[in-house]
C-alpha cells in the first residue's frame, strides 16, 4: 500500500519547476495574440475564396474552381479584395488565442505542480 506522500513526491531525477513571473504571462499572451494575427493574415485569402465559392455555388448552381475564384476576385476587387473581412477576423481570432495560450500554459503548470508523478509519467500530456 502506498502512502499519500509517495504519490505526490516528484521522482528523484526530475528537475524543480521554476516559479512564474509577469514576464512569462506577458510572453504567452503575446505569443497567442501574435500567432493568431499572423495565421489570420496568412489564411485570409483562403477563407475568403472558400466563402465566396460556397456562395457562388449556391447562387449559380454550379461549382467554381479555386483558380477561377481567385482570378475573379483579383479582377473585380484587386489584391486588396483578397483580404476583405480581415478586420473582423483580427478582432476575434487573436483575442481567442491570446486567452487560450496563457490558460493552456497555466493549466500545464498547475498539473505539474499538483501531480508531479503524473507529469513525469506522461510528459506528452503535460
């Protein structure tokens, strides 16, 4: 039978987990916001084409190729047209990832603090 102290004590070869400071929280927040914004900007043309192709297919009753959709948007609206709707995306997506990254990181930290054996036995989960 194991005692409660043997289930919560870290393995002898594990390293202590350092304390967190405000710099760490700011860096995870920045990483979340930055990655969300970058992904939104890179994926904006693809999201726009996907949405337009869905609408055009419903209206016209035919399927449009990606190349034809891209050419039509560039021809009618120019290259700036490929980023239509990006403003709304930049309000929501970076905000979501700015909250998600620090929460995920803090949850991992708390699990390793409260369940050191679990974290040691399953490092891919924590």
